[in-house]
């Protein structure tokens, strides 16, 4: 039976305050990003509320630090004239591994960010301005998890679940909330319709209130119709993925072969090493090459 023995934390327990000049980017942020609404929103958030989520860094061999996650936040701080930033020090410097496990700005994460900003003394008006939303929406987001048990929050905190899912879960008692959230996680299905189907299959004694919008579980035909509708939707999604899988795989094989041919061209290699070093590193990684140098 697997145990947690030997499994360590991915970060050092204490944050580290680092001069921004000592932080080395691991990827290039395009000019389009700096002109995007997302960048403006992040900049406004940091300017009004401060840095809520610290960047993630990893030590480099020369005493500086590599930016694992947080390039945009660090750029914003630099533009605001900040000289230092509080960071999390990662034990793994592989940015892909870190980012693969973090789905940013889900509703739960946004809720937690709002709560943390309020605890730090930021006004609702400032937070709403930073997130480009009105006060009514902000207050709804702040109450998102009222009535949701902590175990469910932990289960779905990284899931892109819509607000409808939380509204439905609040109508269930904690034990049923956990069961329903577990089913959603197992299937990777976080839709309002699926949550409603689970609500329809919930006995009255597991509901917060017996007044329900849907027929009770005793009505087998109604419950079956809801569940069959969800099953058909899941099957259609599966078929669509199955049909496109072969073509996607073929496209990837062709793309990898083309990239490998590019890396065999000395002129292309020399140009990329001089002007697109980040792109060169990515292509080398895809093709399984390390340290390819131009002739």
C-alpha cells in the first residue's frame, strides 16, 4: 500500500524576499500580453490591493534566481518601481511541472484571493476596481463558499466549476456535498446540469431543505431522464475526443519531425540561438536534444 513516506514539500516553508534585479526570466512574455486586458487587470490588482499570490522562484547556479511562475506579476512590480518581492522558493525548477498542476483563477481561488485581500484591510471598492467587477458581483464571489463544507472546497479548489455547481451543492447537507463533489472529480465533470442530476438523485433527508426544484428520488422516470441526459452528453464528448485523437497524434508526429529537420539546419540554428533562444530551447526539448550549438 502506498504511503506518504519520503514525499517532501515542493516549496521551502518560509518565503524569501529577493531583489527583483536578481530574478531571471525562464520564458519571454510577448508584447501582446502587455497590451492585454489580463495584464491591465493584474496590474490594477497589484496597485490597489498588493501582491496576493507570491511568485515562485528556484535558485540558479550563479546565486541568482529563476522565475518558475509569476513573470507578469514581477514585470508589474518592476513597472511600479518596486525593488524587492516576497517569493516562494521551489525545490523543483521545472516551470512546466508547476504550471501543469495549477489552474489559475478558478472561482474558488478568486474567492480566497478576495477574502485574503479583505483580511489585509483592502476595501470592497478597491478590490472590485482591481478585478474589473461591480460591488454586487464582488460580494457574490465573497459569499461563494458560504454553506460549502471544507472537504468539498479542498476537493474542487482547482476545478473550473461554474457558480451553478456551488448553488446546487449548498442545497445538500455536508455528507452529500462530499459524495457529489467526489463524483464530479472522478468523472472530471463540473457542469451545472450534472450537479442538478446529482441533486435530483439526493434523498430528502440529505437536503438542507425539502423544498426541491426537481422531482424526488422516488420518481424513478424523472431521475432516470436526468441521468440519461448527462450520460448522453458525456458519451458525445468522449466520441468527439476519440475521433480527433488519431489526427492530433499524426499532427504532433509531423510537427516534431519538422522541428527536428529545422534543428539540423546550421543557418536556422544560428539565427535562433542569436534571436530566439527561448524558442530554440523549447524545440530542443521537444526533439529530445540538449545543448545543440550552431556550427
